[in-house]
């Protein structure tokens, strides 16, 4: 009987090899499927995310960047992570911190033509008063340096009302909004991501606003004014997200308040009607000397694969906040979800191949360059201004940021990184039943992922249901735990944990697109 041809002689061997290999491949697939199911069960059924978000917001002091309240929350986060069994949690310096500002008390009242308690909030870093100040008001509308020359000599001993009457409009739609499928479909089919986001481009309006407030408040002080009151930019909310003096170490302006728009309009109507409006204000506040270093919260789970453990997948959100509310949706919500991901991983004894590292950032809000995250990036990865790159730069697979309120995750913005689309479509596809499978080429900014993007690292922000973030809570006195949505936060934690786990387990790094 003739010998089999080579191809036929190899066939039984190939069949044996395939039979031996098949169980291993099947077991790996089964293991991944089981892990993702367990992540869902833990995140949806045994969540700690609302408890964490409330502890960081309503149950903590105000978290203005670098303040004792911020450090209280940061230390609480470290202690809670330790309690969950994550010993790597720590405070890590990001760079030189400026003095912070602590509000000790304030009051704003109308004394004549009758008494009225006014709903206002001081601008952060505003100088304190020496007790109560009572004075008549003067109404002006100054918006630029060109207005100042004509106003000289009018302010001595006066409280300045700066602004004009504005007709208040009822909301045209529901205050709470969730993305429709049509809106999400538009994001998915977006072909132009828009201009690349850079720290300079994002922050320039803030820098201009800061510079104007400094010049305006310094002008009023030099002119002898004793206070400044400006209206909230929201019709029926107290949005107090401005500041007078950051960093403020040597700054002296005038005590400054943001007033509810309807009450501001009422004061203007009284003045316009010839009524003798006199106000009383007091502000007690003090600067906290700079500690030399600002602090982020960092924690990690070391990678289990010796070949990949030096590579890192990061996730984070900013812990500091404005202080007219408790900073619940901006951004205790994002920080709580980030911490919950690490809790889920530890509770389930998951050991991704790469190191998974979380960061809760300091100094995102009143910063000229996302100081906390940018300081971290500069120390670990590189400098966007000089173009310098550090050795760790090569090992970061991706950074995922959560900072758009309490809404559930609906997908991800690619920041123009089209090469990453197939990866995230694959990762998010199994999350379609949670509504989180939308991948958009679009760019979004004004938060900490821009610090990573600026040095050529894949930094992503998620698409989240807006809810009432822009309409009611963002930088307002309404930003409290009442507006945290527990079901949405649980979903967000499951989605983020799934994305991070799969990115940390894959063979290669996430593709990069240079800025």
C-alpha cells in the first residue's frame, strides 16, 4: 500500500492539535464571558457607588482646590480604598500648589427701602470684610476695560451692582434630558471631530475671565468701592463658578458676590424707580498658606502578566469642586464611579494583565491648565509645551475620564482617533443592552483627559446622558446629593469597569493619534 502523501500524513496531527487547542480557546472565551457577567452582577446588585459619592460630597466639607475640605475628601478616599483592601492608595504630589481659600461665613441683605434677605454666594478668593459693611448701591454695566475710564470717581463708599436687567425666560423643554437614539446616531455618524482640544484652547476663556475680574475688582478697590454684586448667569439658579483672585496670595480686590438673577433684577428695578436702596454685607474668609505641593489621589492594582505589568490603563475624574453646592454631580459622581471600578476588581479578585491605576485630580476647576492632571502628566509622561517625553509615556495604553455629571454612559468620544474605532466598537458591543455602545469620532474637552491628549496619549471622555447637569447642577448651589442618580451611576461603573478590564487584558496598546 503506498504511503500517504505529506498533506494526508499531516492531517491527523493537525486534527489532534486543533482538538487540543480548542478547549483552551473555549476556556479563555468562557473565562472572559464569566468575568464580564460577574462585573455586571457586582456593579448592579452590590454597588457602593452612591454611598461613596455622598461621602465625597454632601458628607464632606467644601472641596475648593487645595483647601482643607479638599484634603479631607482626598484622605477619606485613600482610607476607603484601604478599607476595601487596596493598599496602594495614596496622595501623590502633582506640583507646587497655591494658597487656597476657606469661607467662614457671609451675609447679604437689603436694609432699605425695606428688609430683604438676598440669596447670594461669595466669589472664591474674594477678600473678607472687617465686620458688616452698610452702604448705598450704584448700578453700572461694565464688561470691558474700555468702560472703566468713564466710571472713575463714582464708587467711593458704594456697593456696586454690575449688570443690566434681563427678562427671564421659562425653560423651553424639560430640565432633565436623556439622549435620544436620533441624537446618539448623529454622534456615531459624525465624520468631522472638530478642532483638536488643547489645554491652551480650552482654558483661554477662563484666563480672560480671570484677568478681567482682577482688573475690574482692583479698579473698584482703588476707587473706594466697598463691595461688588453681579448676577448669576442662570435665570433661576445661583451659579457661582467665578472667582476673584486665584491664586490670590497677594491679591486684594473688593468683597464680591454672585446674586440670584430674579433678586438682582428686583434691586435694579428699585434703583430705576428712585428708591433709596441700601445693602449690608459681610464676608469672613481666610487664605490657607500653600503647602508647597498639591495632591492627587492615586491607587492601582498591579498587572498580573510579567510581560505587560509595566503597562498601565488609567481612569479618573476631578475631586475638587466649586463650593456653592456640595460638588455631587461635578464631580463626586465621576470619582465615586472610578473608585467603584477598583472596588469591583478587588472584590472579584480580578487580575488584569496590565496595571490598572485610578486618579482623583486636584485643581481642575479654578485652574489655568488642569493643574492636578497636567502636573501628574508632566511628572510621569511628558510636557505638552516643550514636547519632552518620559519613559512611562510608552507604557500608557489609555486614560478614561468621567466628568459629565451623574448620567449613565451611552458611549465614548474618540477625540478624532479613528484608528481606535474598531476596538471600542468591539468592546462596547456587548453593552448594547445597557445603552452604552455608541462610538463617536467627536472631540470633547474642558476636563482632565485633555492633559493626556496634549502629550499624544489616548485620553478619552465618555458620552453621558446630560440629565439636568447643564440645566440645573453644573457649578450651581443645586449641585448636591439630591441630584445623583443611583441607577445611572451603577450602570456607569459597570460600563467603565468593562472597558478598563478589556483594554487591560488585550495583547496590544490602544492606538495613538498624535495631537
